């Protein structure tokens, strides 16, 4: 995989992680109750949040970049690299959502990094 392709993978993964962060930020203060009518109310509240719309825009951009990656790389190599977003999510959830990072999450992320390196070797 070329350096340019790795940069594109990183951009796609940052977009993906940003999408999830925007979505989580958007729904954090919405009360969601069980029942069909409550789900419709929840959906109306979700669609009124600018963070949700920003997340949808970012996911579209990320998908466009990811399609370029898939056009130039083998799926069996590109797809495992999709796991990079776990690392980005760990950092972004800490920085932007105030979530705590514990030892188990760090250890799990280290295993993910090891898997990415292992799969990326030829």
C-alpha cells in the first residue's frame, strides 16, 4: 500500500470517527423512552440537532474517500485498516466527550494496533 493510500485511509477513518463523535454529542442530552411513539419523538429530536446533520455530512465525505481507497487497494488489506477508527474514537471520546479511558480500553487498543500492523505486513 502506498503512502498516499495510507493517508486516504487515515482521512476516511478520521471522518468515520468524527461522525460517531458528532452523533454521540448530538444525542447526549436527548431523553429516549421505550415505545413506538417515543421513538418517533426521539427521531424528531435527533433530526433537529445540528451535530447529527454535521455527522451525516462528514460520513458522506468519508465514504467518498473510502471508495477511492477501495478502488486502489485489496479489500483484505483495506478493511482491517478500518479498525484504525477504534484508536481515533478512544482519543476523541476522551477529548470531546469527556469519557474516561481505563486500562482495559488501552490494552484493547494496543491489541487492535498489533492486529493492524500484523495484517498490514506483506
